[in-house]
C-alpha cells in the first residue's frame, strides 16, 4: 500500500442502462435475469473505473443495490415490505417510506454474495465492502415488534454479523458499516450505538471501518447543514468513544465541510479515511485541493494512518462528474505523496 492510499466512501452512480440516473432510490431499468447480468456488468465497470483512476482500495460501487439500507433489508425475515409507512428519519430531517418490522429478524439468505464474489474475482486490489450500520438501519424502519430502539439495533447487528462474516469468507479485505445516524444521535452512539456496531463486527479478522458523514448531496441535507452553524462539532461528542472502540478505521467528511480538522486528533491511533472529495458539489476538485486536505489532516493524524476518500457516496451524482472526481482523488493523492511523502 502506498502512503495516503485511496478509496471511495462506497457508491458510484449507476449507468443509465441499469437504473434511472441522478437520483436516490432510482428504479431499475430492467428485470429478471437481464437485471442480474446488468448488475454484474456494472460492477465490473465500477471496478475498472476505480482502478484506472488509481484507487487502491476499491468497492463494487454499490451497483447491485437500490439504496444502501433497503438493499440489505430485502434479505431479512421479519420485515414486511407490503407495510410501508412514512416516517421522519435522522431526527426528522427528511421523510421516507420505510418497511415495518413485524417479527423476529433473521437472515433469509446471503445478501451480497453475488456482487462480492464478482468483485473479488475481477480485481487484485484490496476490496472494501459496505453495509449499513445497526443504528442507521434501526432509524430507517418502522418497528412494531421490538418496540425498543436498542433491542431493534442489536437484532440488526446479529443479522449484519452473519453477512459480514460471509463477506470476509468471500475474500473482502475491509468491511465498512455506514452510520450517518451517528452524527444525529450522539448521546445514543456513546450509550449503545458503538456496542451495536461492535456486535455487528464480532469475530471478523479483516479490517473494519465505520463511515460517519453529513449525508448525500441532496437538498434536505444541504438545508440541514445550513442550520448547523459555523463549526460542525458533532464528531467531537463521539470520537473519544470511537477511539476506544474495536473499529479499525473511521471514514469522515472533511472537504468543504465545517468540521474543524483538529477534531481528528480525538481519533488517536485509528486509521482515518479522510473525505477529500465533496459529493455535494459539482465542482471538480483539483489535485492541489485534494492534496491540501490531506496536508491539513496530517497535522492531526499520523501520515501512515491517512487514507484519502470521498466525503460520502456518489450514487445520486451525475456520472461524468463522479468520474472526474474519482480521477481527481487519484491524482490528488499522488500529488500529496510527492509533496509530503
Ligand atoms: Zn455518507
């Protein structure tokens, strides 16, 4: 691994022949066997594009799932998708139609076997795979069974752990749990969120990571960010507890964010996936801008612990812009190696 290795938060936009472009929850364009084949083809493309841009730790681009939470839930027993209700999620930041938990949660079958195995077979690079975290899932469903958030999250953690162990057996090198809810319910994170996450990663010997961001670049998030004031200090409440946790890597939002970079100091000893690419803006970062964020992070994180990444997933972005940003990420990390390596 070079100094400042690169990765992406997880998702890339899907090709227009696979799903409707430029939106979250985009409907598939095809179905049946054709869809299965198209997902595989899109996964191969996502790998190739990352490799060509100099990304060191690649992902499947999340080409096989419609949404990072509900793609997982479809394989879980105890969830009734026919009973979708509208609830406010992330402390009511936005409304979403979510399915209802109506019974004990159990994994029906493997969730991501196909795409993980396809990706593993077609790249020699380190492979990262993303799963939703237990607190975020618990925040994205209606619950009529467990009736207590902690119990619900722990039940999801058990289910996630089964899939995570199987992904490790598929040859995945890094398993990353996405927990945008960690920036919303800070007291609960310290209380039980990290414990639920550790339950989800129990028994894994591969590298583990948690991604905590301020969300995709969609309108509701941009409006929410505008209310957070001149300094975003959410991380300050949870980083000390995360530093003591069993999680190996933290994936955080830095580029164009109002997070004081000095907060990274609180993650002492952990590897940090530093978000050097803003996914909420169509402006393409220059390599110099990317290298500057790396340099700033290096004031607070040991150089060998810095991984250059994107602030969040790029799923809802225009594909040409996402690809240009991917190239900027690779070039920027290269420049950072030259300048500060
Ligand atoms: Zn994110």
